[in-house]
């Protein structure tokens, strides 16, 4: 199914027709057409709705342009194998970069060395930037936030421009260029979006709202005071 309509103006005929075809496709392949996960920018995969609501929400809020849909099992397997071949080593290597305090320059030099040692047709990234870009493309983005060495505050929001901790007065930097401590923050929203794309996982995530029985009896940890 063509998805070029996703980038069109929401007021255009092309977008309207695209939404119509998308909803028909979704209804035809949904396990329960009355509880389809909504990929609009307002719901972000966090709500289950019927076809009428889906059409309305997509027209009103627009659709997540990264949304993909396919029911070709061979194609799904092909994509999975390709991703595994390209990415299976990158997260582990990137973990070493983050955990051992490597600089981007040293990591790039390591990539170059490994790439020379591997066969010519290897798909190992050439630079740190390419590794980060590859991980971000599948939702594994992150933010690096400077932190006080004594864990008093994070240098963000109202503290973003400070060079010293407002609580203990310790310098933000070890030297002129290097922060004393860095927090690697992995945003939770993209992770929830990926989880809601799975029919099984999304059912578990909404269990408290959809299936939990509230009758004053203790049958689940969620029933405790």
C-alpha cells in the first residue's frame, strides 16, 4: 500500500483519499475493528478506537509518518533478517562507548580498524555519527545531560547555562571542554510507541484500564492499597 499520502497536506484531496484507503485496509486486517490502535500524532499509539474515530483523528491530527504496515510474512522476515545483520553488533559496541567513557574520535578509530579487519562487503558503520544515526532511526535515540558530580542537579532547563552546581558549588566541568558527569537519558515515549505497535504488548499495557476487576477483593498486586 502506497504511503506517500502521509506527507501530504491534511486539507488536500490526496491526504483524504489516503486516510480512506488506510482505514479500509486497517479494518480488513484488524483482529477487532472496534479496538484498533490509533497511529495519529495525538494518540501516539496510546488509544484503541473504531474506524469512524480513526478517520476523524487522522484527519484532525495527522499520522505518524514513520508508521509502516505490511502483512506479507516473507517481507517481514526479510526486513528482520536485514536489520539483524546490520544492527546486531552496533548496540553492544555503543554500550562500550557509553560505559567506558570513550570519545567519539577513539570510537571512530576503532570502527575504522575493525572495518579493515572484516571482509570488504561488511556493513559496519564508518564513524560514530553513522552508528548514532542508525540507532536513532529505529527509535533508540538518547539525550546527554550534564550532571553535578555530587548528583545534586541536572544542568537542564533553568540550570542549562550554569557552570557550577547551584546547590554545592562544584564545577560542572573537569576541564575546559569535558563535563564532570553525564547522564544518558533514553526517552520513554518512543519505547511506548514501539510497544503499542504490538497487539499483544498493547493489550498488556492497557490491562489496568480494560480488564482489571475492581470489586474490593485482592487478586492482583494492583488491588493493594
